[in-house]
């Protein structure tokens, strides 16, 4: 018999997730759970999505983005900094943030703040971000903390700002992973949380061309 979503939610253990990630190498392969080979395809698909909303014409507007669950800065380096002038990082693993300076190289000069904390404790500066990008990290939040985090993110957007979430989903029922204390939700559950947070989904797209055996991955753009 399948577990109820609320029962799975109660299993979420932030300490266990933190210990899991502290044991992972501060490399691109480590950030991607051993699937470093998908990085180029991942970034290509995400870039196509963002370019439909952020099209530089002439001098690039002074745009600021926030990278949530940033790790060593893979998404910032390959996706966000080519589009935005400045990016802030949020990452609870201090070792990953320490490694980000070397990984980003000269691009580190365009990193604004590096916040070392979990998303359940993070509050975005109000009215500051043109984009808040959240990838492969909300699976570690309880439903209540997920909703609260999104409400705070919404306050952190500029008038035309957007929130984008890219994460695993399941096709039929929520799945709990004991190894890293994560909870992968269905599309319906994700949309319910977005609605509760007062967000409207403008678009969603599926990630394609990933290896067989991986969860479906969906991108949501909201405000």
C-alpha cells in the first residue's frame, strides 16, 4: 500500500539531507549525483526556456538573479551569468560555497552575495530579483516549508520578476528516498503548493534527452 503524502512529508529530515550532501564531492559530478554527463543537456534546455523571457536587445539591462541550492555554482556559471549581470547564491553547504570561487573563476566577480543556509531559513531581499532559479532542491523541503519559502521568494521579485523551478516529479505518487531524505512529488502536488503560495504558473516544460531510468524533470515558470 502506497504511503500517504503527509506520512512521507513527516519523514523529511533536514539534518540527514545535510549529512548526505556533506559526503558528496564538490564537483559537477557530485552536484549531479554522479550524472555529470547530463550537465550540457540540462543547461541547453534551461537556457532555451529563459531566453523566451529574457531577450537582451542592445546593452543588457541590469538584471539580478538568485540561484537556490547553488552548490559550487554550476547553474550560475553555465546558465545564469550568461544572461544576468549579477547572481546571488544560496547554499547550505559551506564547503560547496568555498569551492565556488575557484569553479567560477573570473565570473566570481559578478557574484553578489553568497548565503550559507537552507531554503527553509532563507528570506530573499524584497523587490530585488529579476529571476529566482530553484533547481533540484525543493525535494528536500517539507510541504509547509516549501509554501513558506515560495511566499518569501514572491516578495523578493521585482515587478516583472519570475520564479523558475526545475525538479524531479513522479508520474503517480510521491516517493521518499531514505538515502538523502528527499521527497519527490507529483505534478499535481507541485501545482497545489504553487497555488497555496499565491503563484500562477505561466509555463511548464519537460526536460528531454536525459538517460533512461531517471525521474521525469519539469520546469515551471511562475510569478
